[in-house]
């Protein structure tokens, strides 16, 4: 009796391992640069319904905090550094993000369609 659950768990683990690379391949990657406290591009189009991977390169000497309430992300990037931020699959729409250290001036958008 004790060993009965093992096989289904193994099958599940195998299925998950097989699915993981497919999910990673399925994500859409977006590259954004931060320079002079501006995001470039300020607006990126991404496919709706797919996970998004944002690669942000900070070319400023000062740190920034990449944040979006709508995307539910918040991550610090060092001056001269780079970060990768994963975002869940999005419904079509326009999603705002900003540098939380310079929110009034430094913002950008992801447009999912
Ligand atoms: Cu913040």
C-alpha cells in the first residue's frame, strides 16, 4: 500500500520535466534598455496569451527598480546591470511599467495583442 502512490508521482514528475522546456520555448522575449532614465523602446508589442520574459539592461550608472502593478513585478537592477523578469501570460491590453525610483518621468508600456 505504501508504494502505490510512487508510480503516479513518477509519471507526474516525468510529465513535468518533459513540459518544462516546451514552456520555456513558448515564452516571448522582450529586450528593453534603460538609458538617461528612459526606457527604449518605450512601448513594446508582445503576443497575448504567452508568458513573457523581459530582459532589461540598465545603461545608467544609477540603480533602477523595474516595477509594474499591472504586471505584478518589482525588481531592482543595478547601475550598468541587467535583469530578467518573467511575466505571466497576458490578456490583450496595454500594461504600464516604470522605474520606481523615478516614477514621474521613467515609464514604459507592454502592449499585448
Ligand atoms: Cu517599488
